[in-house]
């Protein structure tokens, strides 16, 4: 997996909506109706993520979830991170 250029990342972030780059990682903060919805999102996402073999850094408090994506082996953001961000967005639209 090859690390994306800054322009490739900027282009992808524009299309994703809600995602930014923070400390060299693709970042998104989600807010759900309540803890059950946040946890449901995480549990459903975990199955999809495990299947893809790519794991986010995430932090949950009550109805909020912060997600950071990077491909450690590549030393930065790759297409794998962009693809996972797209999948998380689609799932969040269904959960919230």
C-alpha cells in the first residue's frame, strides 16, 4: 500500500465531507443520538473493519466517537484509509 500525496489526500477529503487531516491521520468526529447508537455503529463497523483487515484508532464517550485512520505500514494515509472512511460514512448515515 502506497502513501497518498498531499494533493490526493486533499481531493479525497473534499469528497468525503466531515473528514479532515489531523496529525497526519484522516480524522472524523461523529455524534449519535445516544450511547446505544454510537455503540451500535462501532459494533457493526468492527465486523466490516475486521473483514477488511484495517483497524481505526477510535475513542468513544457516550454518544460521541472520534476516528483516526492511517496505514501504519505505509507511514501515512493510503487508499485503504479513504475506502474505510467511505464505508464508515455510509454506515453512519444508516445508524443515525
